[in-house]
């Protein structure tokens, strides 16, 4: 079955640590996206990529980094520079240009 | 920046009633999309309406788009308890190489 997989489902980070969230898709989609969701809020765009080896910053890219070395994979690193990383992180993929997104089931990151 | 603003923020109805949610946005768009999110889960794409369309139907869903007022509405007819979820509108700007911008959502509660 085609789909998009995020792992882990839950992640705990100590202060000052970098952590990497995984996102893999087998839908053959060119575009992939990372969003952050805080309680009771909508989704805010962190980074997106429409082609391998290229990506663009979203509205809240500070403290995050990404790579797009393979079409199937778009990992997100939450760095120690992100001061308030506790949130629900959602990855999505799509065909480029005017189509709906397919979302993963999310990773809940908590700073301990 | 959050492009869309949904109204109301929360809606409580009885099974069998219709639910209407509204979305307003700010800039020119290629299309507007509606998504559903069950608590703690990823988003599911419901329907996409392009800027040259005025109304679209999918099962019990009816979406309208008024580009002159920069607004859209989602109507769910004959609501069921299983429709309980948060609903988000998202806009794709009329500009190449952009990602969807989401609103803050409407939380719908359907009681039996």
C-alpha cells in the first residue's frame, strides 16, 4: 500500500540536544512538506521541497534543518537553537502543482 | 503567516443536523482545500476547489468558493457522531513553487 510514514510516534528531547524526525513516502510524490502544530492551533509551515536536493524555508524555519537526498525521504532535524520545540510535527507529500496533500500520522516531540 | 481563518472556532450539533464552517483568506489563490483531523492524528484531504469553480460536492460534503469575497464554506449534511473532528481550510497561492497555508481550524462536535 502506498503511504507516508513518520517515525517515531513519540520523541523526547533533552535541553540542548538535536533530534531528527523521519518522514518516508512511497507515493512517488515529488513534493514533501513539514508542518508544526501547537495545541488548538493550525499548521505552520517549517520547510518544503519540490525536488530532490532542493528545499525552501517556510514561515518558521529558524531552529530547524532538512535534507532531501532521496525522493522518498525528507528528514527534519530540530536543533538546540529551537527554543520551544514541544509540538506535534506533521509531514506531508503531494504531486507538484494544485493537488491535495497526503499526511503522515505525526510525531509528538516533548522537551524534558 | 496563516492565510485562512475559519469561523466558528467551535461548533456543537446533534446527529442529523447540518454543519457549516466558513473560511476567509487574504491573497489570490490557485485552489482552496479542506482537511479533516481526528484528535492526535494526521490530516485527511477532503475536497479541493479550484479558483475558477464556485461549488463542488463529494458525498455529504458541499464546498463553495467566492473569490470576490475571498471566502469559502464547507457544509456537512446529515452529520454523524463519526464526523466529530477538526476541520481546516488551506489555500494554495496563485504563485509557482509555494506550499499550502492552513487556517486555525473549526472543531466540530456531533453528539448522538
